[in-house]
């Protein structure tokens, strides 16, 4: 077996076991799905009222069904993302990080694979739950190539989400608490990341600001491309997404190297 | 050949001081005060390949911190160490292929999945060939008698079953050096004995160097040939286990629960002291240099009706105290060779 193939098998095995473990959290799946249904139910009625009062079929080029399906995609991605900061902080506090660090596998790589595996599985479940209500109210998601655009942008979306969270989570190697920073990160995703509405619907100045931030790559890019495919912008989105991924990967590697030297593994 | 070589290893931590009281807490929030805590204070140690070494000390002595530095998990504040010819904290990934570790209080098994899944994952992590992995897994399953548990979710296993799986998993990639940090903690006597036998067997058959920390003197007596005792981060005793047994582990505690109305013999055997420990219950201290435990038991069984009886080793704290009091004079690490 070549070293590259052995590495591939190694990280693939981490992904497989993470999916297997995740399949045991049925209650978590159900609770999240029910919560998503509730949120979407409320938003469907809010947006219906907004469109009715505007007297127009579209707002900034988006029809009502596009906005609702945009929410489905964005919420499905949001709710699919595992709580990496909580996990790494607990690993450090409980001393479990020792078990990770004695393995011949990159610490960040291990968490990347578990994150992708869990997020992928959860996304499918959340998408199915969200689709049920959106389909019932808005009709089928006939977005043609939009589905391909969504699929193309999802790996990058989860990668950027992982790296943003990892950059904060790794601070647990040197500081006592990361939850505050995670809270801010989460709220930035919700607001300037375009979870509640596409960036086009924001004031121009804010849309321009959002364009310079990495948060758009997580929710806005895949959800926007899913409901309104644009081949020209897809390439730009992919490029921006993976550009941010590369920059954040460098940042995470730097934080990890600094952090692991200061790590205090608790417990016997 | 040396499996590990440690010279002047030091690890200090910055610990936040949190004074009592609300005002002090607020002040600490604005202007935190830090103190430096020395967990390991210049340890010097060598171990030959194939050795079984007990690394002992009370809680907070620096045992786990030392193991974490030797496995590359922690960076030392100063000092040098080479494990299997590598500097652990600089070559952690390469070293990981050649060492194994079991932390008694931290599981490496995936909680909801059967151990078979973790074994499969580990085979990929350690890049074992498929045929080699399957052969090795089957061999360990047979030797550790894991057949009935391999397909049972870890959460459904007892502590003893889980620990057997943990140790077997640590042997999967045939490590040259195995660190065992309290592997028998919380286990019953029979499971402990079986685990010791299995570790000793791997050491004998595969030449695996064993570096063991434990609070249980029986682990050391039955598994290790050399004992290193540390306290406050420094080595205070380094000698063969035989010497530790001869000079320190010379006392056993026998707890007797007598049947109603039964009494202890009027004359106790030499080397035995008795203290009442409740109604019809006695705590006997047996000096094994004077009386063999078999003879003492025979004397009591022949003279009084016994309802229940247990034999205990002295707690590790007593061992350390005895070393401190100079009962045993093991070579300090600075002077001895291994």
C-alpha cells in the first residue's frame, strides 16, 4: 500500500466510524428535525406576510418559494454542523485529548473527518425534514442545476464552517473557556453569514461588508446557488470558498502549533 | 538497547490563583494572579528494551505528566528525553507508530459501537496490512478472550471487559513500548490478575517494554521487575521490585469477620498484630518477614469460626512513606545505572 493510499484509508476510516457512532443519536436527530419544522413554519408565515404587503411577486429577484427553500438549505447546513468548540473544550477539560494525541493521525485532520461525516449525515436528515414542510407549503423544489450547485458548494461550506470553529476551539488549548467566542461566531453566521435571508436583501453597505467576510461561504453560497443557479457565479463562489478554507487552514495550523506547546492535559 | 532515556525533565504549569470571596473574585477577573506549579522536577531515568518498569507515586507526584511528556502529548519546560531513539514532543507522529498507551480513566473505544469497530479504525490508523491486521486481531481476541464482547456496544460492557478490550487494542500494532497509566483502577481482584497475566505474556512473547503506573502494589509485585518511585516530581527510589518487596512491601492486612461468639486465639502468631474493627471484626497486620501469610491463615482457620476474610496490600501512600522513612534504600536515579 502506498503511503498516500494508507493515509486515505486512515481518514476514510475515521469518517466511517463517526457516521456509525452518529447513527446512535436518534433522539438528537428527531429533536433537531422538530425544531427545524417549527422554525420553518414560523418563517413561512412571516415571509408570506412580507410578500403580501410588498405587493410584488419578487423581492430583490427572489420569489417566495425561493426564499423559503433558501431558508431550508441554510437551516439544514446550520443545524448539521457539530458543536466542535464544545467537543474540543471538553476533550481538554476531561483530558481525553491525550487519547487523540497518541495516535499517528493529525489532530486537526481527525476532527475534520469526524466533522464532515457527522455534518453530512445530519444535513441529509435536516434537509429531508425541512423539505417536508417547504414542499407542503411551497410546492416541489424545481431548481434544476441549483441542486448541482448546492452539492458542489456543500463540501467547501462545511470545510469553512469547520475551520472557523476550529480556530476558536483550539484556543481551548491555552484558555479556560471558548464558549463566549463560539457564541459570537455562531451569531455572526446567523446574521452576516446569510442564514436568515440572502445577502442581496441586506442594505448595500452591509452586503458589501459581508462580501469580505468568510461567513458567506458557509450558508449564503450553497443556499443561494441552490435556489438560483448561476454558472458564472458558481466558479467565483467555489474560488472564494476554498480561498477562505486555505487561509483558515493556515491560521488553524498556526494556532494548533502554538496551542499544543501550551497544552495542559488534565487528569491522571 | 535503551527504550527510553530521560535527563533532567521538568514540567511547570501556570496555575491561576483564585482567592475566596466575591471582591477577590472580581479582582481576580480584572487582574488575575498566577502561580507556577512544578509537576515534574528534573527526572532522570533510563529503561532497557523489554523491561517491565513500575512508575510509582502518590496522587500529584508527576507520574501522568511524565507519561504525557514521554508520549509527546506534553512539551516539557526543560530537559531531554529520547523514547525509542526519538524526541517525543518533536517526533510525536513517528513515535506514535511504535508506542501504545492505555489511560485507565480514559477510553479509546467508541462508546456506542462494539470494540470491533475501534479495532478496525486502529488498524487503519496504524496502517496495518489487511491480512496482518486480521491475523493479529484474531490472535488478541483469542488470548484476551474477547470473542463474546467484540460485537457488543462498549457502553454495555463491564469495566473489566472494557479494560481487556482497551489493553488488547493497545497491543494491536505491536508497540515496542507500552505505557499503562493505572490500567487496573476500579477492577476486581480476578480481573486485575487476568489483566496482569495478559500484559506479562505480551512482554514475554513479544518483548514489549512495559511502563506502568499504578496505585496497587500487587500490580507492581506481579508484573514488574523494577520499581521507580517519584514524589514531588523527583525520583526517590529506583531499584528492582524484589528489593521493594523485601524492604517495603513487608506488611499485609488481613480483615477477619468472625462468626457470632467466635474469638481470636489468645496467643497470636509472631509478627501478627490485631486491632478490633467492629463487632466480631478484626484487622490483622502481618509482618511477612516474620510470618508467612499461609501460616497465619492456617493458624486462624484452625482456631476460630470465620465468616469472611480478605487480604490487602499496604496502600501506596504507606509504601511511599516507608521509602521516605528510609526503610528501603533504592539507588537514586542520579547514581544508578539500569
